[in-house]
C-alpha cells in the first residue's frame, strides 16, 4: 500500500478509495507501462473473489496488478493455494514480499515486477483482476490464448465487455456494493472443481431451472423444504422424483449448511441429465447424489437411516414409496409428500393413512396450493 493511499484511506475511508487515483493522478505521474492506478480490493472482497473461483490447494493464482500482494497472500494463507503476483511498481513488489513473509507464506508465493501483458499466464489455474473494463477487454485474447481450459478468471468491479460472465456476485461494502465477475476459460464448459456459489446467487439462479413440463414444485415449497432441512439440522435425505432438480437444489442448499447429502432418484434419462447439469452449474454436487432408475427398485437397495424423505413422483405410487421408506426413516425424521392438496382425490386415502398412522404426527403445509404433507416419525 503506498503511503499516499494509506493516508487517503485514513482521511476518507475505504469507500472513497476508488477516487484516490483520480484525485492524485496529477500529483504523481504513472510509471512507464502502468495501465491502471493502484487501488486496493478490500479484504472481504478478496475473500469473496477467491471463494467465487473455488480456490483450493491445487490452484495457482495469478493476480495481475498485484498491488500490496493481498490477493496472492490470501490465496496461499486462507486457501492453501500457490500464487504469483505481477506488479509494475517495484515498491509494491517489495512491500508484497514483506507481507508474504509476515503471513508465513513466502514459500508458496512469488512476486515479480513486470508488465502483465508480457507475463506468461499458462501456469495459472485462476487469474484475478482489478484493472479497468478497457484493460480487461484488451487482456481477453491473451487470457483465451494462454489459459488452460477450465481456468477461472475473477474480476473485481469490471466486466469483459461482450464476454458474459458465468457468475456475478454482489458483496456489501462500506460505502457501496462491490461486484465480482467470474469467467471460465473455454474448452471445458465447467471448471474441474465445482464452484462454490454464495447463497443469494443460488436462490436467484434456481429459478432458471424451472421449465414447462418439468413439474417443479412452487418456489414457496422449495423454500419450505430448505427451511425444514436447515432448521431441523437434517443431514441424510432422500428424494423420489428429481425431474430436472429444482426441489433438490433447495434441499441441497439446506444440506450445505448442515453438512449433509441428498440422494435423489429419477427414472427419466433426459430429466436426470438436466438435473446433473443443474447441480454441477450451481456447485451443489457435493451435497446431492443423483441416482438414475426406478425408485421402486432403487429404494430397497439404499441403506438408511434417513432424516427425511421427500416424495414427488407419480401419485398412484405414493403408498408403495411409503411402505419402502418408512422403515428407513429414523425417529424424529420426516416423510414429506408433495401435491396432497392439488391431487387431493388421488391422494385422499394416502393422506388419511398418514393422519391415522400410530407412529406418525402429520400436518399439511398449505403455503402453496399444491400442499405438502409433513409426517414426523415418533
Ligand atoms: C413432479 S416431478 C418432480 C419434480 C421435482 N421434485 C421438482 O420440484 O423439480 C416427478 C418426477 O418423478 C419421476 N418419476 C416417476 N416415477 C418414478 C420412479 N418410479 N422412479 C424414479 N422417478 C420417477 C418422473 O420422471 C418425474 O421427473
């Protein structure tokens, strides 16, 4: 951090920092080759950027215009990655080296004084940027040429002109919101590692799954499933009837909080393919396992106990599913069935059975017109 910037921050706070170079530009000539003034990314935004890129110990993070080295140091210190910082200002390079030593990550990071346009980017698996929109756009052909397929590019504040990002994240700031963008180098559409998205992004993205003919539950029911899983701390879940994965995403989001996992069953190959793609796209693969085939045959092969079972397949089969899953649900666990209101005639006898079952406490959740029966096992 330059003294000039540090002083500015003391006087005006972080929120005003983006203006600092503008205000000081006349006072200090840019270095030869310096494309962009030095402005820091706040530490919590650095953390959000590295999380958005799902940085891990096998990554090599290149920060282009590395300033005081904070991105590379955080990648090594907090995520176990290796990192390289490229910075044109030698004073900042020297400062970065000192910070890295203090953070005890000197062996995992390297800082080089140089021009980011002249740097070979091929070893990078993640590239981080806080440049300008115009510099990003000029850098884009180099990124596409040199980065390996699946490498992630994260930019603070500035997009890449007409290259749409895979993800866009908004992070609260002291004075204003910070926007962070993620791109994945093409060649393989998705990064090898599933990207850890923040909850707000998943809650927004989940609606893109909804499609005519996929029979997805209403959003309020998805939210209810999430709240039940997270609120009761459920960890082992089973879903019968994945379709293209809408309800499973809500449950997986809850399970991400409890450290659990959902097994979800789907008989239709096309819907199962779509679900698999959706789980991957939303980075939820660690929390949901898709099994393809007939649930009536699959359930007997799956070992319990389960904390909850969500039944949302063909309605006439509900009694058979119930018989199969009941012994596998633990005491205190829940058996949930969808459409008990919208398909009341077809499910009347089934619901009566649930309500009179001596080992169940059943109520009907009516927040959507579909209706979910919630039966807690005594
Ligand atoms: C109502 S949709 C599920 C919607 C999903 N829960 C959601 O909210 O996105 C019912 C699904 O159950 C599947 N299904 C029906 N019978 C099945 C069986 N015996 N085994 C596995 N899946 C089955 C259908 O192919 C269909 O995709």
